[in-house]
């Protein structure tokens, strides 16, 4: 009998007090989960759950086992970590939102390589709901999530990385001519934004802030990756919001701060409270430092209207060899 496996399943059921919900979190069917609990009860010679009522409850023996199981599983994780440290690097599986820019990822993993020696950070691209499911089922050790976060007693939230988000515009648009942009100046533009499923709370906060400031987008377009977002803005299909890292890659776009700094983006690492990975708190602190700040706004460059003869950000000027002035010899 794989006692540790049965104990892990028992702990999830004991914390949820609901077999169907626990089965969903673990990612298995309910009948095998119920059979696992029955086998554990038979092995220990005690009933662990009171099933006589409408709601499942722990028996006194179940209460004792829950405390002991948590201690035992934490000790097992500590043992695995110690053994991993004696040989191969310790792996930390981390969920990362799909819309995270390449520059932000580079900053994060460079900081992890410097600050977390002996820890191999293994990123997995996952939206918020899937990260939460995997954190609770053991498929992830930590996740990076946008604020606002729903309070969860089973997860620990690390310090937040905070960044003022500005607006990404087509370089030839009128709002791009000034040093900063008011949200109301964006009226009439479409908004390009990540899908709501990626970060529902942050998505709703962005749209609510826009409406309160007088910017109701003509249409809302969704982009799952920074590259697609940038392509839509560069082709004149709307404006977007980010920390300035994304727009730097595309010469046909410009990034400007928002007047009054109304969009304050916050992101934190989260990890399971019970039997959490030993490296998760250190990763959370490193991530908060690495992701804070974002890109700096480039000085605005005025874009000339079509046909005005002004400089294009993608133009290349070649200077020919300057010829010496003609001289006139004596007559």
C-alpha cells in the first residue's frame, strides 16, 4: 500500500469536506478517491469521516490523522528537497500568465538564476484559473497571479511587484505626440487587451477605470500574447495598456505614461499553505523585485502625417560620398 499517496488524497478530502470537489481539485474521478479513503480506513482500523449526515465531517480519528498527515507530508517534502540539493538542482514548477512579455520573463529568470542557486525554475504558461487548480492538485509549486486576488485560506500570497501601466499607441496617432496621455483622450479608439479568463479581476478593473475616466472603447479586442497585441496596435487596430516593456520591440508603436497614473498593476507569487515547496517564499521575493518597475517611457518622438516628409521610425537614410565643390581654373 502506498501510504503517502493515500494520505495526500485524504488531506485534500479532509480540507474540502466534499468528495466531488476534492476529486475535481485532484483531477481524478470520485469513485477511485472514495475507494482510496476506504482502503486507508481499513489499513488504520478507524473511520475517518462521518458520512451519516448530509455534510461530510471528520471523526475524532480523522482530526488526529489530518494533523499527523500534514506533518508527515511536510517532512517527506523536506527529505526530497534535501536529497535534491545533494545532487541535481531542485525544480520549482511555476505558473506564468500567457501575456507576460519576453522582457519581463528575462528579468525574472535572470534574477532567479542569481538569487536562487540550486533551484531550477520550470515555467508553465497557464491562465489564472488553471494555475489555481494545479496549485491545489499538486501540479504546480507556485504561480504568478495578477491582483486583485480572491482571498484563499489554502494559498499564501507573496509580496507584490507594482508597476504603473501606460498606453501603447500607434506612433502616428494624435495622443502619441505628447509626453503623457489622459484616458479620456483615447475616446473613439478600440482597446486591445488580454482575454478576461487570463486575469478576471485585473481585466474588470482596467475597464472600470477606463469608463470612470471617460474612455469607453469603441470595441474590445482580445490578444493572448504580447506579440499579437503589438501587431494589432501597430496596424492601427486600437490601443493597449502595459508597463512599457512590450512597445519597445516595435518601432511603429509608442508607449506613453497615463496622466495621473490611474492603472497601478500588481502581481504576486502564490503557493500552497500546506506542504508548500521550501523555495516558494524565496522565489516570491525574487519575483517581486525583478518584476517591479517595468520599462521606462521613451522620449516622445513626433510622427509626421503621411506625405508630410517627416521622419519615419523605420526609415534608413544613406548619405552618399560628398563631392568636393567644382573649381574654376585660370582662364
